[in-house]
C-alpha cells in the first residue's frame, strides 16, 4: 500500500468507533442487572491489560504486523500457521459483525428487507473503503466520529430535558455483591468489545507516531469504556433493569422515550444511524486487518484481494447460523473458548519468546 500513515487523532477516532461498534446498542453486562454499567467500565479497564502486551510486541517489531513477527518468533512454518489462524479469525469476526449489524437493522427498521441484501450493501461499502487503504479508513473515521459524538450529545441532552432519567433505578449498588460484576468482567466484558483490539496489531505499523500512537489507542479504549458505561446508565435509569435485560437493543426504546412538547420525538432513527456507522467500522477494521495479513503472509497485492475477501466474509456471514438466537449462543461459546486463545494465549506466547530473545541478545557486561 506504499507509505501510508495514521495520525494520532485519526488513530483515536478509529479505535473509538471500532470499540463502540455494535456494543453501543446491545445490552452489555445484562447478567449483572443494575450493576451492568459497572461491569462495562471495569471490563474496559481489564481489556487494556492485554493491549499493553500488544504494545510490547509492537515496540520490539515496530515495522511489522502480527503476521510477520509471529514468523520471526516462531519460525517460518509454525509462525505462518499462527498468522493464517489470525487472518481467518479476523475474517470470521468481520462475518459475525456483519451478521450482527444486518440482523439488528432488520429488527430495528427494515423488517421487510432480506438480511442478505443488507449484508451485501454493508460489505460492498466496507470493501470500497478497504480497497482505498488504511489511511483512507483512518481519515473517514475522523468525520464519522464527529457525527457520532454530536448524535450522542444531542440525544443525551434531550433525554435530560425530557425528564425520563431516574437514577434511583440503578440503586442500590452491588445489590448482589461484587462477585456477579467480577464474573461478568472476566467472562464477557473484557473480551467484548475490548479484547477484539487484537486486530490493531495489524494496523499499528502504520502509525505516524510510534511513541505516542499505542497509548492514544489505550486512551481511546478507556474513553469508549466510559461512553459505553454512560449509555448503560442511561438505559437502566430510563427503562429499568428488567426491561433492559429483555430488550436485544435497549438503546432503541430508551431514545424513543424522548418527547419534548410533542415536538421533538421519534429520535430512535438516530440510534439506527449510530448502529450503521459503528457496524461499518467494526467490520472494516477486521476486514482491513485480514487483508494486511493476507498481503504479508502470501505476498499478494493488498488491493487485488480486497473484493475476493469481501465475498468470503459475506459467505461466512450467511452460513454463520440458521437464526439470530443460534448466532448469539454461538457467540457466547466463542467468548469462553476460541477468542481467549487469540487475544490472550497466543499473544502471551509471542511476548514470552520475544522477551527471551531480547534477553539473550542483550549485551553482556565484561
């Protein structure tokens, strides 16, 4: 792709939109009831810890994506296999997010539109931006981040003015003790959406500022955790924990409660806009990470593989599950089994080997 670079601000907005993705509209931490907002916030803090390990690998190999330094650390064949597994995982995650976004749009507004049509439109728009490269994706995120923040600020103010927020609905804190919150963090919230930042190991070599860039991503993760936690507080304080637990998209009924003098209402269309933007960036970042890996591992031109990879992601999305319930159940199983291998186990192995190699190559005192 030539000499492409992501600026500091663009890096922040891209990571933020990736983190918000579908997480902004779904019921995160639903198992903890009134304390869901707390589990989301703690999950964001816990999710930063694995990313610090990714930063260590980036410092050791600042010009290499994960697919390249895995081969340097594990050897040509074993490292190549690990790189291929990561590429496949990125494509599968993109396919799952494509299925998530398509189904949510059908549930929210387009209930007469076939899911395949929505998925096709989404993946083609992602393919267009991915074909343009990492730098265009990063610049695009800057514009859409402004739109998302304006929508969020406007909806928040309208919700306050409409008088629908009752903070007593989130009390008492830790009603069932601290263990349900900690369990939610350890089982789900550190992984979704924060553990998915493993894909940024493929994009960090394109940072314009290698010293500050990784820590800007960390700041973006924490900021996203704060936004998600505040959104959860708003959902709980408007709807109550019982309704939030039963709603697949709690932000929709929350925003639909806004009504000021029977003039400002039906703002749930803004939630649909945020959903479309978030899903687009979630899919595209995974998609671009897979393309960077394919180009590096197989020596194929990046842009040549853009549209074939889009077809593979679309096919995986359609074949993912027979229904949305089965899709969600499969996602929960992956959170416990497969995803920790790619976000924790394999990166930990690479970190240990990199640390041993650095120790052995360090100059010895005479």
